[in-house]
C-alpha cells in the first residue's frame, strides 16, 4: 500500500497573447482525464519511494509516448501518490490500484503499468 503510483504528465499549451502572464506551475485536471475507457493508466514507481531503476525504465517509454501525440508533447514527469491514498481515500470513491503489466516489444512494454477503474 506504500507503493508510489504516478500519472504521466505531458506539456500542455497555455494561453497565449496576454503579456505578462506568469507561468502556470500547478497540476492541470486534463492530465487526469482518460478518454480511452474506464481504466485510468498509471505507473508503479517504487515500493516505498521512487526507485531510480524503475524511473529510468519508464522515462524512456514516456519520452517515446510523447512522440505519438498528433502534436508532439514533452514528457514532464509524474504526479505521484502512495497507492493507499487512492485505495483508502477519505472520501468515496475509493480506487484500488491494480497491477497490469503490459507485455510486448520495447518500448511498447511496461512491466510497471497499473490502472484504477473510474467509477
């Protein structure tokens, strides 16, 4: 339950044209929207903290995933929480994390893939 779970973040265009606007440094809701179905895709980043070997493995795949968008996006890291924050949420819905490794040919594999089912 202490495993670190991350959602990949990719750069998103911001408003343009207004002079003097500060850069946005927060989390955007669209990073957590899933349009491919009820399974929200996540990465398992380490048992008790972010594991360097795991993040190196996943970083390569995330960088390549950014190249697959119709407009190429830069991978900006992960939004990370412990699995227990999703599975034992103080408010419903509780979202148990399910490990769901993806087998395939590199870089289309992901031994650290997980998902939660969206209610």
